């Protein structure tokens, strides 16, 4: 597998965690999902189990370990933006009926720190915790500082064909952009002008979050 961090064993261990996060797996399925040799997948899974990052369920399948719970709680406590933003984002999802995300910049990429799925059967899903490129997609462009003429930036089919989105910046007290609020979904519903459709509520949500940080 291609190394992301330059530390191969770490990248492989993280790939194992992401594979298990999708759903509980036996070793054969873990190997298939990660593309790792069976011996490597088994060795990493056993090590992660020892550290409490994986566990076995009653059927012997690998599942995420409870050690991740405490780490997640600590991370959330040290990153209060998520707690502050969540009720605003939930209201945004209710008012638009579409999937809502909150992204923050992480180096040369962007990480989804909150992902709320649309109630529609046909919807765009961004896994919470996923890393995405900055150079494509409305949220990435917001985080790189692209001017938002109407307070929002839109994209249509940039990162994924058939998907449209509109995003607005969350601004800290010093005027820096620290996050991007996004609404995304199929072009069939958001249209090729998602900013005209949902730009106003997305900007309002971003401003509401920003106001709590000042």
C-alpha cells in the first residue's frame, strides 16, 4: 500500500483501524479490505488489540477497542469547536434536509470533524474523521482562503461526479478562518447553483459558530 506519512508501519496500522471502523471483520476480511499480507494484517491487529485499540466481539471478529473511546473524549475536550458547532450544524441539517459537514485544515489536507447525514435515501456521505484534499471541493477552497463573494463558495462535481456543495468560513476572533461549514448532496437536489439554494443558511450557520468563539 502507498505510504501517506512516510512511516509505513504506522500507515498500515491506521489502515487496519479504518477497515475495522467500517464494520467488524474477521482476519480474512481485514486482509481483503486493507490489501495487506495475511501475516502483516494479523500482526498489526494483534498489536492494536494489546494496546486496547481493537478488541474481539462474541463472534471473534475484530471491532474498535474501548481504548479509542477515552482518547476520543480527550481529543473532543481539547478541541471545543466540535461541541460548540454541533447543535448549529444539526439545525442546519434539519432546515436544509441535506448532509452537513464541518472541516478543519490539517497540513495540506482537510479533515472532517463533524459529519451529519441527510435523511434522504440518496445522499452524500463524508465519513467523520476522513482526510480530503484542499484543492478541490468548496470546503477545501474556503480553508485555503478563497474569497467568498457572497459569503460562500460552491462546487459542482469537483471532487466527486454528481455531487454539489456550498461552504462558508468559520472565523476566529483574530479574523483567521479556522473551519468550513458545508452542505453537500446530489446535484439533482442541490442543483448546479448550490450557493443560490443553500448559501444563506450555510453562511448563517458559520456566523453563528464564529460568534461563540469571540
